[in-house]
């Protein structure tokens, strides 16, 4: 079994791994890098690919799959919820970036017609490769992939979270004996605040602002984070107005038809019902002026309704902007976090509202990553991907030094035989 790292080598984004035998080649993810112009993984001739496995709906894992449907169609495997969410995310991506893309809505429709919905732990065979999906705890519907071929066993964690959240159970780490592990390292040098402590602090600070007559803007990713924040508020019996805007509403609507993916379906429905849905500009204007909570994409303030809400919310000192997800360097969210600046009325200004960051990450932190590696069975080689700022080589060195397993931080295009 040969693997080739086509993307996410020593960077976060454009995840793509090729797994190949003498007779068969499958791809694990084929995502994009969300810069000013979208970046793609290394090219693979569609003729040589037998199937693609999509681990979850985020664009850095799913966004470039329509490329394999430009001149034909390839079977694409994933959970039904991943496909239904990827459909709205890729549609929006085409709408915003079509000038830079080699595919259009037609190719996305072909991809959706070629989808094969599978359950966790259901075994699938493509040629002489067998694989199954394991819950990854990262997003609703998200998965890791366990691949078996030529007598070897490989797990690709994709993005995973070993910690249970209000929304999802923790990742399924029952891998059995392995020959290789491809693991993410997004937070290999960072510990997350314990969830319970984080949630209590968040609800307490939101309550303080609202009770003092202020509005709290929570810019949140449409898929996963927005719903988790609603569930946290519902779980703490938050009794003030909460509204949800933008694509987060559409994603919530889709998730309501897939309750079996959630840790506590009743709490999920409570979270969805705690939030009123903003339908038009008049409601948007009113929400920004009333005490309460606004959950709205984009999570990094890069467009979306959140960018318009901040025009109003940012001007008053009794309001707050609580960021609840990773802020990529160079994004408006990162600027706001580091400098307190934001574009208001067309000019870069210092905002008066309180700004704070709450680490509601859907990735494993350093402790969970290390525990995963320490708990491995067999004597696998570990390939570290999906990490920026030196995290891949740093984590690989730790694995070698502390656990004694062979570990590598591949560069783009590196191939290995397992």
C-alpha cells in the first residue's frame, strides 16, 4: 500500500491523501486552501482515481472534489449528513469564487449524484481496498477513515476531537492494530481550556453583557460551531433573546433531519429552538439594537451577516463581540482580536465593544493528540499533517522522542510505502 500526501503537508488546508495499491487508487479528501484565490492540492488524473472519501463538509476537506466530475463522474463516499452540508458550503463557495474555479454548479450536481452514503463502521470495498468510517467528533457527520489493503491497516484521523462536547460525542479511537496513522496536528502545541469551565465562563460573560442592556455578537462557523453555541446556551437555561442568521440557519435546518449524529438529540433541538431565525434586513437591524445574543457567520468576520452586525454592535461600549473559533492570520477576526480594529462605515476603526476569545475548538488539543498516539496498538509509523507554524515537524519529533514510534512530517508530494 502506497500513500502520497497531496495537500495539508506542513499547512492547514487543502487536505488530500492518495492511497494506492497495484490495482486501485482512492483519495481521502480533496479540499481547498481558502486564501484570496483558492489553492488546490496536487493534481491527480481523474482517470487514475477509483473513488474519493470525504471525511467532513468543511471546504478545506471537500471543496475541490467537483474537479473529479468535470469530464465524467467518480463515486464519492461519506456520511449522508456530510454530503448534505457539503452541498450548501460548496454551492456558496462557487457563488463567491467561481471566477477562480475550474468547476461550476453542474459539476457539484454531478458530485451529489455520485455520492454513496455510508454509516460509521460500515465496511466498503473499492477494488482491492477496504475502508470504513469512524466517528471523528469534529463536526456533525464527520469521520476518520480506517483503510485495509494488502494486509496493512491505516487510519487517517482527518480533523478529530477526542473530547465530548454539548453537540457531539468524542472521536471513536478504537482502531485495533495499525501499520500507519496519518494524524492532524492543528493544536499540537496548545492545550484547550476544559470544556465545562469554558462553557460556564462564556455563559456567565454573555449574561453579564445582556443584563447590562448590551448585545453580544458571536461570529460563528455555520456548520457545527453556531449550533454548539446555541446548545451551550440552552443547556444553561439562558433566558434572554438569541437569534441565528445567515447560512447557520440553513445548516441547522439540514441537521434537524439527522438527529442520530448528535450526542443528545433533545438538547440539539432545544438549542435550535432557543434561537429565533433572522429572515430580513429589518429583523437584522432590530436584533443589533436590542439586548440579546446574535449567532452569525462568518466565524472570522470575513463577510457574511456578522460583518454587517459589527457595524452597529461595535460602536457601543456596553456591547460585546465574542469570537468562538480559530482566527486565521490576516482575517478581520484576527485583526480584531490582536488590535481591536475593524472596518466600520468603510473605515478601519477601533471598536468600542468588548472583544474576547473563547476557545470552542472542534480539534483535539495537545493533550488529546499525545494520548491518541500513546494509546496506539501495533507498531505504526505516524505521519503528521494539517499543522501550521512548525507544528507538524515538532509533533513528529515528540512522537519519536517520547513514544518511540517512527514519525514523519511529510512535505507536499512525499510518497511512502506501508
